[in-house]
C-alpha cells in the first residue's frame, strides 16, 4: 500500500506537468481518500455479412424463381459464388416497372423539343433578303418533334434494354467491428488509454492492476463457464447480436482490481479531486481535476489586464493628447507598467491562497511588497497626471519671455483639461494678441528687408497684403519709403509726381514739410534729397519763375 508521502509526491509530479499549475502543490492538498476499484471489460469482435442485390439487363421475357428462399438465406453458410448460383433469377425491371419503356429525358415525355432551325424563336433569316421571316420548319411555333424519341415521349429502358426484365442475384458484403464495454468514468480507465482501445488487451498492459480474471475465445464466451457474478455482463454484450447476419469472431472478458487514491486540493476559491490509480499511482487528468488551475489562470490574466487598463486609462483621462503631455504620458505609462509587473506575482499568490469567500491560506511576506508596489503605482498615476497639468501662470510666463510657441502649446494643453473658466478666455486673448503682434512685426520686418534690398515694388505689395487699412506710424513710414523708392525708379515727371503725392499721403504728419517740386518753397523743392532731385521744373513753367 502506498504511503501518504508517495501519494503527495505523485500529485506533485502531476502538477509540475500541468501548465499554470502552482509551485509547492503539496501545500494545497487537504485530504486523501481510499477509492479502490473493481473494473470489468468485455471486448467483442463481430463480423457482419449483409446481403446485397445485383441486377443486369437480360433478354429473357419470362420470370424465374431462385433455387432458395431469399428471406431465409444464411450469409455465413455460403461463399460468394455459391450464393450467386442459388439466388440468381429473372425479375421485373425496377426502373421501368417491366414496361420496357422509360420517359425521354430531353423532352421529359412531351414528345416535342426546340426547333433546330430557329432554335425555338419561330423566326429564321431569309436567304434572299436577309430579313427575319417565319420559320418554315416549325411554322413559327418554335417546337418540333423530339429527335431522340421521334415524338413518342418515351425510349427503351436503359436498365433492361427494353426487355422489361433483369437478371438478379445476391452478393455478400462483409465487415468487422469491435463492441467494447468498459466503465468510461473510471479513473483507472482514464489513466490507462489501452483499456479504451477497441481491441483485446495483453496481460502486460494490465500489470498496473491486480488481474482477478481473464477469459477469451475465438467464439462467444460460454456464459455458464464463467463465475456467476460475471455472467450477466457478458450475456448483456451478446444479447444485441443479430444471429443471422453477425458472428462473434473473438471475445475477451477481463476483471481487474485497481488501487485508487483521491487527492483533494483547494485553490482559487474552489475544490477539486485528482484521482491516482494503479500500482504506479497514475493520475487521471480530467476537466474537473484541472478546474481550479484553469480558473486561477483566467482570473489571473483578467485581473492583471484590469490593472493595466485602469492605470493607463486613469492617467490618460486626466491628460490630453497634445505634445505638451508627452513626458507626463511616458511617466504614467511607466507607472502602469510598474503596477502591472507588481500585480503579476501579487494576484498569482492571492488566487493560490484563496480558499473561498474571505478565507485565505498562508501567503509569503513578499506579497506585501508586491501589494504595496501595485497600489502605490496606481495611486501615483493620478498624482503625476494632476501635477503635469498646465496653468495660466505658465502661459503668462511664456508670454513674458516672448516664447510664443511655448505659450501656444501650453494654452492648447490647458484647453484639453480645463473646464469652462474665465481665466481660460483671458489666456486665449493674451496669446492671440501676442501672436498677432508677432505676425505684424514679422511682416513689417519682411517689408523692411525688401526696402533694404532696393525692392520697393515688392515691399509695397507686401504692405498692401499684410497691412491693408493699417495707419500705424511704422507702417506709414515703410509705405512712404516704398513710394520714395518707386519715385526714384520713375522715368517720367508724371510718375514721379504721383509717387511723391502717395508718399506724402502715406505719412502726412511726419512729412508735412515736403512740397511738390516747383510749387513752393521748402526743403524738398529743388533739393537733391527731395523726391525728384535738383533742377526739376513742372510742365509749363520756366526756370525764370
């Protein structure tokens, strides 16, 4: 008899070979029960011979009778040749009912088919004119007598060649199969697949149990030669056999006494039993025995996945998607990974120790470290996310430094997480004004660069595009300079006069001392620094004036 140590060792070896089974399986065992079994197995090889009818066409016109009664033929008393000789006879054709005729397949018994000339349309093409005319073959009906049956609607039967009779005889169809009885739910049978194979078992395959009896024969076992306690099972296996068409070619009866120990273990809130049977304590792996292991595996995966999702979603719910949050998102993801890594051994240990309800078995002290890591990482995620959220003060600080890209980035990030608040609208106005001033300054700088490059026409076009209607002094100064440059490039007095007027109109206050040359005194009249240069006289006036 195996001791408790051997039983526990066998159960531990079984657990080591199962995926996701916990280590130190022996600590989960709560009891061992003795459940020795008596197993009976009956294997019967049965040959079945069925009678099959064969038919061929014959020219005979009269019926004949077979030599033997077909309903009383014993297929095991005949060879195939002898059975054919004794059962051969002439019978009515089963295809045509002895009429010798069958329905014509092309016309389906109507005697009419599609006209071959017009193909059923009722029209044909005239050879003289080429126009469609009425078909002369079918007289525009589109149908003609069937060419297969000549309009009769029936043809000679192909099965009997029109004789209405067939030559009939019987043949033998033989096959073998095994009928097996064995207790399917027996742990010993589950652990030893050879007992479930449809064949006879050898003695060496039964060495793991005690053989109480074995009887075999190349015919049905003699029930009366068996012990009285074993007769009923063998007789029950012989009862369904059809004595006319079936014969027993081999039969074996085996009776075994198998040692069995049921090991009960608890884990993940449920209890299961592993059956160890036979002298070698072979385990019977069943879904019921694996239920706690599989339940722990799925719960383990689900809980770790939930921790990962909670950590990631909690951080992203408090953060936005703009580039401003990239560092914070990286930190949150790192904390979520820490929580996930710590939760893997944590949940594995807790599910292993869970006995059901609120009861837990002993757990290691290291479990507290894993729990602290998981909970601490989850708590740190919203703290880090909240600390990474921007503020209006950060926007104003960027504006003070004239770092408008940073101010815009912080504002966009702030809008993603801020509720409807007054400070948000004020911050948006300040950033918008700063950006508008920056764009204005950049446009004015571009115009100044064009002027410095002696491109007054392009500078004036840029000013008209970017500062339409703008009367600011710096814009007016740039516009006046552009007109001065265009006036210098003019080749006619009228052009220079027009540009001078536009320059004075662009900056009337700063250039009030300017006069159109020849029309008054002033610094601009006849001065080399004026709009038109020295010695210019308007049209119609002489130098004496």
